[in-house]
C-alpha cells in the first residue's frame, strides 16, 4: 500500500527529473543556438518567437538556386523537453509543391525520424544545426523523388519535369513571397 508521503515523494522525484531534463535541454539549446548563428547557411535565417525561449523558432530558407529559387520558406521548429533524445518537431508553414513536403507542412527528412530504415534517423549526437542544414538541403541536393511524402509531386516530376517546374513556380509566386 502506498502512503501519502510515499506518493508525494515520488511526485517530487518525478518533478525534479522533469525539471532536470528541461534544464539539460535548455543548456543544450543555448550552446546550439550559438553554433547555429555561426554555421548557418547563407540563404537561411533563424528568428526566435520569444528571445527568452530558445525552444521555439522559425527557420527561413531562401533558396538561391534550383526549382524553388526566389521563394521564402518558413519552418516552425519546436524543441520538446525530451530533446536531445527525440528530434525537434518541424512543420513548414509556407505552402509549396515539393516531393518531400506536403502542402499541409509535413516534412519528410530522415534525420527527423526517431527510427529510420536507412539508419540516418535521429540520434542524441545530432544537433539543431543538422536539422537546419537538412532542411536547407531539401531545396538542393537532398530531394528524394523515390520515397516521396507528396507522391503527386514526385509523379509529376517523373512524368513531366516541365510541368513540375511550372507548378513549383506558381506555388512560389502565390505562397512563397514576402
């Protein structure tokens, strides 16, 4: 039988563990925010929603080449208390036509998966900078038309690259400008 004092003791230990975990996350975030500022790709910028909370920020990617050149793409990134054991939550808030990003903003990027078939998923040694560079690479060399999240976009690319390019340009013009 559990007594009230045992229950309170357990609850206190659980709260201390949660607080300790959050402080580990917060210490990591301070270090990683500084690292991101130094190693950010030239076409990317980071904007914190609240300067006192490094766990939620917007990554803006402005591709300088490729299909999405000239667009401005916003990704909402949220780092949970379980970070760095779990990846951050990423959602694209800019509507776009992309094989690895749905129109509703879901992102298919191996390193954002807790468990991935290719072994490239999240692990505690990954950092936010890896996420930033991975999202940046989705507009250049990490395009994956073979295992797409937006199957319609990938099929369009396979069947008519010109039609794909036109649709991407329409989306950029309609949704990805300031």
